[in-house]
């Protein structure tokens, strides 16, 4: 139960803090959000390669870890493809014009008659990023409390810029700051779903734990390498996000060493 609570805190507090920061200090530019996201993405890369992948190999085999990697990446790819077709019918581009479009949060500020449908689209889109993170926390926490805590802290930090990216267009689109923060909090709560699945799978056998670690790592790597970093570079129009991603990887490795 403690890992479920940690996943709730990592999702809600991380996303909510990002929303509160935007509400208090104003909407951040895409470039600033991109820098924060690329840094946190670098942290996630380090967690995948320093913690999740080695643990998966130790528990089972390289083959099982690779299978998990492909499963995690494929699931996120399919869900992103579905979301892009729902939110941008007929649009096939791989990057978006802004982080508002990337998170589909611009849809929620559409006309009032479609707000409920748009709100569901936004929450589901954020879940694509939070579910694999929760999966990693659930499987890790069920296997090793220290590893679960490490992931919860890092994922909570990672969710802060996502909360900023989501809440900024909501506030600019006319929603009150309170409503924008509440919606951001609700989106962060979806991390619990992934954590519950991770705990369930992780309790089956060591092989299942290894598979879930691999899937979580694959999902994270796909999101960071295939979505966040390319999008950050496009929006900032320079290589600064790459530098911050590198710094994030170094910080992530140091952080896991300290907590280890």
C-alpha cells in the first residue's frame, strides 16, 4: 500500500506543483518548459539504464529484458498514435507546434459544448506519460522499497515541468487558475493506475518483475527519446535541451548512488 501512496504523491504533488508554479508566477514559455522537460528526461534515461535495465537482467535474462523494452515502447507508440488521431484528425506530423499541442491540453480550452470531451482527452494524454512511470514505481516498490522511493522522488520531480506545460495553456485559454490547478492534479493522479498494475505484475514471480522493469524502461525511453527530446529541440530551436538532458543523466546517476 505504501508504494501506491508514493505513486499518488509523485503524480499529484509533482504535476500539481507545476500547475501551482504557473498559476503563481505566470505562464512559462515553450523554451523554458522544454529545458525543464529535457533535464527531467535525462534523469529518466539514467534511471532506465542504471536501475531498471540492470535489475531486469539480474532477475531474469537479457532476452526477457529486451522483450519488456519492446512491449513498453510499443504500447506507448500505439497509445500516442491513437491520441494524435483523436486530437488532430488527418494530421500525421511527428512533432507539434507547441507543448500545448504535445500534451493535447489546448483541446480543453475549446468551446464550452465540447469541454467535457476535451477534458477527457487531456487527462488520457497525460496518463500516457504517467502510467509507465507508475508501473516502474509499483514493480520496483514491490521488489525493493529503496528503489521504489528513489523512483517516486525522481518521477515527482519529472512531473513538475509537465504540470507547467499542461496548466499554462489552460490559464491562457480562459480557465481560472484554481480550475487549471485542479485539472492538473487530476491528471497526475493517473500514476496510481500504473503503480497498481506494477504491484500486481511484480507479485507474480521474479520473471514477471523483470518483464515489468523492462516494459517500464522501454516506455520511458520511448517517451524521452522519441517525444520529449525531439519536441524540446524543435520548440527551443537550438541544442540547449540536449545539454540539459545530459546534465539530467549525470544528476540522475549521482542521485541513485546517494540513495543507494
